[in-house]
């Protein structure tokens, strides 16, 4: 199985900050990576697929990049609604696996 | 707007079978563009993919659960179902159903619509 490792596990930031979350795959997955946002008690919400393609309706302050084994999710100009947990997921092959999550908390 | 809704018992006894159904509305479960998925999340932990099913019945399962899991689809009722046998406390989780979208005829897929989730507790 392909293992996904996110860092950091927790990130403290303030409204207006630019933050970056990293996801590393245990082997090359090309650009087959998705990012999700999850708020407490809610289902995950798709933000980005194919490493950098923004899902319809997702604000443009979210962006993704990377290929191979190293990927990043960047939020430019944090908004109060962005404090949540973020997960990456590889889409390269079965079985799909997720990163362990990065909790973005208010400083 | 596509909607997915999980239903089933919230409490299952150890060694018994967990059964959940996901009802799909606002779109066709028989579309050739999509697979349908089950994903779970133990309390306070991360996400675990359980398996995908196509409207034709083709399935793909997580190797760690393959010996205990079965996913089926009923296109006439526009729903798909999860059965997990011989459950233990480790199977306690919120179970999500989701739509799996991506590149046709490949495993390159992600999840764009999710149900609200159904908490299943395994306890005697």
C-alpha cells in the first residue's frame, strides 16, 4: 500500500496568514492527489484534485502543487472559516489511503 | 444537487454483522462516470477507505478488510450497501458513503460528494 504522511500534525496560525501543509507519498503517485477539509462533526469536503485542480466552488485562496512524492496545500490569506482539519488522499491505485490529517488551529 | 444518506443501526454487538445502506438522490447511481464508496473514521482519528463499487457490481476492497467486507448495489432502489462481518470494538467509527469520481476505466479517483456520516458503535 502507498503510505501518506502529512506535516505538521497541528498548525497554529492567525487570520490573514499564509499557511502550507505538506503531504508525502511513500512512492511516486504522479499528480494523483486530492485534498479535503473537514470540520468537527461534518463530512470531509473536497478542495483539490489532481494535485492542483480546484474543485468547483472552492475559494481561490486554496491552492495545491506537487508531483511524484511531495505535495503541498497552501491557503493564502486565512479566513475564520478555514480553521479545520485537512487530509490528503492518494488517487493512484487501490487501496486509497489518506494522510493522518493536519489540524489548523487559531493562534 | 446530489445527496447521499447513510442509514442503519447505530449499535452492533461484537462478532455480529454491521449493515449500512447509502441512499442516493438527485443523480443517477447507474451513471458510467462514477463509482460509489464507503469510508470510515474512528472517533478522533483519520479516514480509512473501505471499498468502491460500480453500478454493475464490480467492487474493490481495502486489503485489510477484504476478508470481512461486502459492498453491494441496488440500482432499482438507487442505493448501495455495506456489510462488515465479525465486528469488534475496533470497528467503531463514523461510516461515510461517498461518490468516487475520476478517470474512467482507471483507479485514478477521488471523492466529491459525501453523506453526513453514520456513527456505528460496537458494544455488547
